[in-house]
């Protein structure tokens, strides 16, 4: 039986048939009793609810109770009874048969359990009881029906909220998005549901949509109720804007605890290492330091003993314990591979994991070391402790630069050798105990074949296998894989095979790892010939990992065949999966074994042919990918290998480490031509994606390779490319030296196109050095050469560069002229990237000239081009530029929308510098809208970012903005403190523009404090600075402020002079709002001098100017001026 009120009021029997009730009042009576199941209810109460304002019939409730008793007796027998007692009645039944009772019990369970999984289960069970609107078939007009529905709906809403909170805690934001629409349709103004929807959207990577949800909700509640959303929702909005990492979806393990990891491999299986885990965690614990000595721990031991496994397992334990809230950074040093990772490459990887933008990583390895330590120090001050894992290091010099420099962080190193690194605590691993080794065999076999207990049922043979494996985990894992691959093989037979192979390999004993090689050799013998050949040839891959496609090139086999073979090698534990999917890598011991096998089993000719096939594949595919990046190559000239630019970039993004390793591997050999040509075809990729350390290394190796040739054209090209890598690293003097060498060779051999390219590059360096006249001179040499040789792409690029220099010099008309010449050339040659850049640059000039509609048109034209070519940084820049223009036009909601679109792009590309800029700009808009708390949150988010990236201008600007908001809130001392911090920053940076702005703002605060002499002193100090730097708009604002201060001092002649000067300046820069403020001030000054007619005239002009604005601030000014005019009319 099932009694229901959460939907239509009804009774269903065991066959799910509805038991009929006579009418509306019968259902109402049943509902009232079920809502109070097994609890007495007064008959009077029942009557008052059933008939409300009408008189009940003579027999009142009695007749209906009799009918209900009969209906229940006939349909359910004794399962439910209605029993009267002393003026009350109640329904007696099994409470589990009533949907509302079950609902309340499930809801109570969801409220009172701490496990989110159990909360989700209970909340779902509660919601499953609902079949529509509660009391659905009762009279809507009844007050008690409405009240009960409201109460039940409140509980239902609570169940939804508990469900979504639990699901989000479990990382199921996608599921939440699929379900939350249903309750939001019922309760569109439920702030808790809106908050959960925003959080789910943010975690699903839809940050802009989350921000749009907030904007729409806020507009609705402001319009309908005249109030702002609650603090909790507003705080979430700000945190989403700021990209608060605490909002990210948690990585939850089986116990529901959250782990903070960055790039850390998954938690591995670990057997027999309890003591080692405890010891290592003891070294990693926050309390494990003496004074300020930085703790680093090193895990040492034989190859294959499980050093990396222990380190990764302990890292997961430490992260789970909350010791490293910043995260865990992981870098494989490849210390025992043919091409170990250089310290500068490791630092670059760690800085990227720390979220630094590529633009900050342009310097040398020494610069990166300083930046690494300063960044970690800043994160430590912010409470973010990091664990850094340097896996597989071979020497102290490799990891010494990675020492964090502050005691809050830990460096964990794995190495086969004791590195003797100062301040390092060593933990040496031994092989497993015999018992633990057997346990490991058993766990790996059961993991590969569920329920396979052969090691358990053959304990003696299992012990022998473990002994023959030397109790080394790598050998044990491979032996377990051998048994898993042959379900019928007895363990004793495996032991015999291992013993036989061991006798033949005992003389080899590579690096003390004889037992591992026994396992390798037996595993290798089990391979089919074609699999064995693939395994051997993989040893020729120069990079840290190889793709399936490259492996197919090595063997000359079809791609599908190679893919299946690689998967078989993986199941045999002879190769490991890499990243992204479809890439593979060797354990370094297996790589050593594979190289030995190929030397023994393949002829020199076979090895040479395999390497040639691989190099030909890399060269041809790199060339085909570059066809989509090189703007000089037309679509009809492109190789058919890639469908579009995005596909080509995806291949390069995945393969560039292998390509860089290939260049290093071949540069000093008789195959150096491959190094030269692959490096040349990577140049456009590096210009787009940067990777400055790798770019420098690649061009350096290409230069080494070119010395083996007599081709002077190629030598000049390599010098030119190396100059570009150095210039990006901001090593400008070195870049100029290499460009000068390239230029000399290109002139000697008559390479006019190359000469134009190098002159253009020299111009770029001189512009970066702010030697603008030298830059113009080199561009003007390059331009006629590029026209002479018909290099239209180069001509467009140089014209754009000239426009940039003229914009730097504020020669705006010259800049426009050059951009307008460049634009049709970019279109003609199909250089969409160049076209987008030039159109955007043109928009910047129009913005500087306050031609805002022209600027918007340019930015809106540039934006889809940036998106089309995959230039995400350009997308972010253009959205930010659109936001600035809309802010200047007082289109504040549009500005917010643009900034909110720009922010996730800034974070996606790791551009902290521009992220700080956009967050600051967003704060400016909120300040203008008098949403001061949101503005303060933005500025407080921007300030540490700008300090972190060393942006002195940005730091001063944000302090200035924060001071302005504090001033607007009347928090004058806090405002003065911000300005006092900003002024010396401006002076240290030599930024006169910022200094003038902050002095002006400081004057405003003193004026509010009625310290007029100090205010005037600030304005009079700011005014010549603003004139000096050509800040005419700022000059107009300061003159307006001077006029207001003079007026308070009743120095009316000076008031009029200040406002008159302000009017001239503000009219020139088209700043209508401030112009209206000057006109208002003039009117007030004339009124104070008794000149009412003049006051009217000035106020009339002010009203005419304000009529062009529709925002709230302008409307308020209009009303105030009209009130002033009306006051004259009254007199």
C-alpha cells in the first residue's frame, strides 16, 4: 500500500491501482490525516480546515470519517485504520507507507550525515517521493492547502540544495547542471540555487556563463524588489571573477578527502613500504624543519626498486593531509636517459605549473631561478605551501637550482645515487622483504586478472619467483604480467623459466640490476617477432616519449597495426602510457635493455633505416604543420597532412619536445641537416607558442649543426632565428649581435629577402629597447627591400611595426597611415594573424584619439580573427580593449561583460600580468557604478598579482584606484594610506603620469576632509605634471578640482579662471561629463558673486551637455542642476 500527498492525494494498492475517493472533501480529510500520520488531530481542527469560512454540515466531519473508514477497510483491511478518541481522530498505519513520512525521514538523514555520497543518496531518495505539486488535486483556494504546499515546497527546496551541494563536493558539476534547471524553474529567485548553478557552471569551464547568470539574477531582483542580491551570492560572483582556486572542483578519493595536486601522477599501488612511507612523510610534514633550514628529501636506491612509486604515494598522502595547500609540482629530470633535462628546462616547467605567464619567462636560466624562488616566497607569505618533486635526477647540479629557498616548501628528489646536496635528508630504499615481494606478485596478478590466485595457491613457487626477481618491484611487476598473459601457466613453470634465463644473463648485470634483466629477457622472449622488432626499434626514439604515429614510422608498419602492438607492449609492462593519449615512454632501465637488444639483434643497416624513417617522418610532418603557420604559404601550396591550422598546432603542441630532442640528437652528427631543417620549420611555432627555453635550445643546436655545412644562406637563417629566440628572452644585446652577423652574411651573398627580414627584426629589438628612432631607421631600410623583392607578407609586417613605433611616439596620424597601408596587404596574402593584429592596433590609436566608435569597430573586427587563428592572448587583449572603450563611453554593463569574457582567457593562457590588468579594470567599472565592495574585492585581487609579476605601473595604478574607492566610501585615512604607498612607486618607476593622477586624487581626499590648503597644494603639484606628460584629460579634471577647492575658500576669481581653463581642455578631449561639471561650477561661482543671469547661462549649457548621457550619475547631476535653476525661479 502507498498513501500519497506529494502530488495528487491518493491511495494505491499493491498492484499500483488507485483506490477511489468520493470527492474533494474526502481527499482533503485523508491529506490532513496523512500529514499527521499516527498523531491525533482534533475534529474541530479538521472541520475548520475542510470548510474554512463556511459552516460545516450538521454531522460535520463525522460522516466523512465514516466514509473514509469504510473505504480503507474495504481496500486495505487492517493496514490502515481511522480511530476516533475524545474529540480527536487519527490514522494509524505503517509510517513507511506514507510518501510524506518517507520524504521527511530521507531529508533528516541527508541533513545529519557528513559523508557527501550518503547525503546525495538520501536527498535523491527524498526527491524521488515527489510526483508533482503537493496536494495537487485539492482546492487551491483553501488557505491550509496553500500553507501546507508552501511548507512542503520549502522542504523540497532544501532537499534539492542538499543534493547539489553534495554532488558538487563529489566533483559532479556536470550532473548538477543537467538537473538544476528543474528546481530553478520553480524557484527562480532562490539565491542558494543560483549560487549552486553558478558554481557548477564555473567548475564546468563556463565561467562567463556563471557571471552572466549573476548579472541576470541581480537585474531581476533589483528591478522587482529594489534590493541587491545577498552577501553570499555577491561574494561568489567576486570569487569567480577573481578565479579563486578554492572554487575549483575537488579531486575526491574514496574517503571523500580532497587532494591538492598539480601534474602529479595518479596514486600508485604500494606494497610492503609502510616504514618508508612513514619516514618520508615525517620529512615532508610541516613540522619537519629546524629554524629556517630548507628541508629537501632524497629517495635513493637501485634501479627498479620503486623510488618514484614511493615518492608519488607519499606526495598523495601529504596532499591529502593538507600539508601543501598550494599543490604538488612534478618534473621528470630524465637523469639517466641519453638527453637529461637541463636545470633551466626544469625551472621553466615548474614556473609554468606555478601559473606564471610566458611573458615573464623570457630571461635566462639564472633569471628563472631568481623568479622561481621569489614566486615561492610570495606564495609562502600567502599561505600556499608547495611540494616540488624532481624525479629521476642524476647529479646535484641538475636539482640544486630547484631548491625552494623558503622553509615552508619541500623539495623531494629521487635518484639512484646519493647526490650530496646540502641540507638534504637521505632515505635509501632496499629491495622488498620476501613476504612483501610475494604479496606484490599476488596483488599485481589479481589486478590484471580478477580472482587469479595462482601465487596464493603455490606459495613455494611464488617465493622462488620473488627470489629470482631479486625482490625488486619492477622485476616483480613484469613477472606478474608474464603470468597474467598466460592463464594456464603454473607458477612453478614461470620460476623455472626465470632460473634458466638468469643463468645465461648473470654475466650482464647492468648497473647492478641483474634481477630486473632476468625479467626483461624472459618477457622479451615471449614477444612475437614483430612485437620484439618494434620493442627494439623504439630505443632509437630521441625524445622522452614517442607517439604511435612516430613508432609506425620507425617500423614502417601501418598505424593501426602499430597501435595494437604498442598496446600489447603496454600490457606486458614494457612501455608506459604517456600524455596525451597515444604517446608512450620507456622506464630508463627498459630503454637501456632495448638499446642492448637492438645492438645485438638488428644489423647496422636496419638500425640506420629505422632512424631515417623516423627523421623523415618528423621533418615531413613538421614541414606540413608549418605550412599552416607560415603566412607566406598559400592554401593551395600546403601539404594535405593537416586539415587546418588548429590540427597542425595540436600536433606541434604534442610533438615539440620530441622534435627538440631530435634536433639535439642529430645536430653534431652526419644527420645534422635534419636538425637544421626541423628547427627552421619550428620557427613560426615558437613565435606563436613561445616555449622560450626550448626555443633557445633548438636554435642553439641548429647553429651548431649549420657549422658542419658550407651553405651560407642556411648559416644566416640559423643566426637570424637564434636572434629571434634571444630577443624573446629579452637578451637584446646578444640578439643584436646575432642579427648583425646574419645581416652581414645576407648582404654578402645577395639575399635581399633575408636582408629585409633581419632589418625588420633589428627594428623590433630597438623598439623593445625604446630606441624608437633606431627602430624607425631599420624599418625604413627593410620596407623598400621587401617591396623590391615582392615580399608582400614582409611588407605588411614592417608597415604594422612602423605603426606601432609611431603609436609609441604618440604620432597618431602617422600610425594610422601605416596601419591602413598594412591592412589590405595582410588580406591580400591571407595573413589573418597579421590582419587581426593590425586592426586591433588601429583600434588602440582610435581609442587614444578618443574616437571611440571607430575603436569599437576595429576591436569587433579583430576579435573573430583572433579566435579563428587560435590567438587566445589576442582574444583576451581585444576583449579588454573593448571593455576600456565601453568604460570610457560610460557603457558600464557592456564593459563588465567584456572584462568577464577576457578574464578566463587570461587565466587559460597563464597570463598573470594581463589578468591583473583586467581585474583592475573591472574594479574601475564597479567603482563607477558605486558597487564599491565589488570594486574593492577586484583591486585587492589585482594588487598581489601585480606585485607578483613585478608590474610597478600596475601596482601604483591599483593602489590609486583602491584609494579612490575608499575615498568614495568616506574611509579617508585608508585612502590616504593607499595614495601614500602609490606616490613613491610612481617616482621609483619614473611614471610621471601615474604620479600626477595620484596627487590629484590625494587632493580630493584632503578636500573632503576640509583641509583645503593641502588639497590645493596637491592639485597645484599635479597640474604641471599632467601638462608635462600630455595628459589633457587629467589636466582638465585637476583644473575642475582646483576650481571646487578655490570655491570652498571663496577665492572666486581663481574659481572662474580654473573652470574656464578646464572647459577649454575638456572640450578639446571630448570629455563631456567633466565639461558639464566645469559648467556647473562656473554657474555656482557666478551665483556666489550675485550674477544670477550668468549662473543660469552656465547651468543651461551644463544641462545640454549632460543630455547626451543616460547613466545614473549623469541623471543625478541633471536633477541637482535643475534644482539649482528652480531655486532661482523661486526667488
